[in-house]
């Protein structure tokens, strides 16, 4: 579980760097698209799937919040 201080720091980062959680979610959606164009043998399939799953989870939280 993250602390209140960590949550505040994360929110500050989001607003300072992206303006809104939705703007960060859009950047993360673009990152997901980029994963489809990674050259073969750069990363394992499992590594790419783990990253995609993490990004989807963050996007879901950003859009729900």
C-alpha cells in the first residue's frame, strides 16, 4: 500500500508534467501502441505483457479517479 505522502507526490507529478490524469492516460495509451512496434528479440513476450498490464492498470485508475 502506498502512503498518503506517496499519493500526494504522484498527483503532483501528474499535474506538473501532464496537467491532468487524463492527459497522462493518453500518453500511456500511446506507450501501449508503441509496444506493438518493438523489434523482435528486443524484449521477451512476457516482459512486454507485464509492461502492458501495468500500463493498463494505471490508465484504468487515472480514468476512474
